C-alpha cells in the first residue's frame, strides 16, 4: 500500500482491523482510549493523520453506545489532526434496524447516527448488509455497501444442493434471498412473518415449496434467534428434510445460544466475522467465514481511486 494511508481501529473488533491491515501489507496504527473519572471517554490517535487517507475500523456491536461514542471521538481526533480524507469502515451498522417511523413519537436512529458520523468528520462509509435498502439514503456521504453473498455461497457449494431451497424469514428479505439463491442456482421460499415485539414474532405460513427439502435459511443478522426458532418450528410442521441457517452478522445476544443449541436437527449455522465471534466456543455447529478480504480490497480501491462497484455483489 501507499505510504499516505493510515488505518486505526476502535475497541469493537481489533482482530478484524488487524486482518484487514495484514491483507493490505501494512501496520495497524495504534490508538489509546481512556476514561476520565466522570466516565467520559478520550481518544488519542498515535499515528500520523496530516493530509493522509485515514480509515477507522469500528463495527457498532455491543456495547453499541460505547463503541459509537468512541468512533465519533476518533473521527473528531483525526479531523483535528488534518486528515486528508476520513473513511469509516463499519462492517456492522447496528442502528440500521431503526429505519422507519412505525409508531407515534418514535426516534429514527439510523438517520440520526448517520448524521452524527457526518458531523464528526466522516466523508465515506464502508459497510455490509444494511438491514434495509432505505438506510443507504440516510447518509450525507458516499456509502459503499458490500455484500457477503459470494462468501456464503462458496461455503454452501461444498455440499450436495440437489434437494436444497433458500428460505427467507420474511418477505422483506426476499430480494437478498433471491440474490443468494441465484448464486447457488436454487429456488426460494419465504416465511409470512408478523413481528409482535423486538424478540417475538409469529410465522403464519411458508410461501413456496419446502416439503422434503434441505432448507438454507438466510437472514441479515441473528440476534436473539427468536425469529429463527419460530421459523424452524413452522418448517418442521411443513415437513422439511434438513435445516441450515446462514447470516452475515452473527450477534447471538441474550438467549440465542441456548435457543440454537436446543435445535437438535439444525445442521449448521454459518455467519461472517463482521462482528466479534465472542460465543464461538459455546454455540454448537457454528462456522465463521471471513469477509476481511472484501473490506481490504474496498480500502485499497478507495485509496487508489478505483471503482469498487464489482464488490457490491461480491
């Protein structure tokens, strides 16, 4: 890489940032985050920023608010140090789920946090698998929205797919499921889902032919796994042959591990490393795939002024 690029990492996922830097053949620049006695954070970037292309790697993962404030402070520090161009590399944007006004007097966090990033100095964002397409338009700066479909599809190509079908948990994710299914040359089905609360859903029916099939359930993220377990139950009622699950963001929060480990007929759970795999040793049948090469190539192309549109579906 050129000598006029600097990469920093927040506290959220340093392993990912280090992998990106290793792939780029460069050092990860050090930074120090400290806490005052009044609980406020302070960030010190221990690397040259002046007139350089600065990339800050920080997914918004639990503790989300802590990691968000740290990211904002890092952006402010880099801008104050005369960075030439500031890019946020955010593999997971947690606030993307807060993308619409679906109740009176409710906040739209996706737009607000995007505004905060812009105000703090971000000039570009590189992210993956936003919860919904409209979130892309909530940013006032360019957003490079990468996809993990090819990485996930390459994994599933290693098995017999002659009897397989891709299943979307709901109609909102059908477009993503279709793109993934095309890579595997498979049909698509979907669950008719009604969300009752953040952690409770009802799957009324399965639209599509899944009886006797080996299903691959594809979702953008797995948090508490409440939706997945409900979907698995409905799939069993229909009479599927086997069940596998795939997602981009494997958060596995709250009761997720216990819920998924209690599914004896679940063949495999596949996710990427956009978030730290903190529970990798606790969750049975988990496979974690790296998308760091995609992000490293995006960083390289952004820095060199090349198009990265070919990575949007890669």
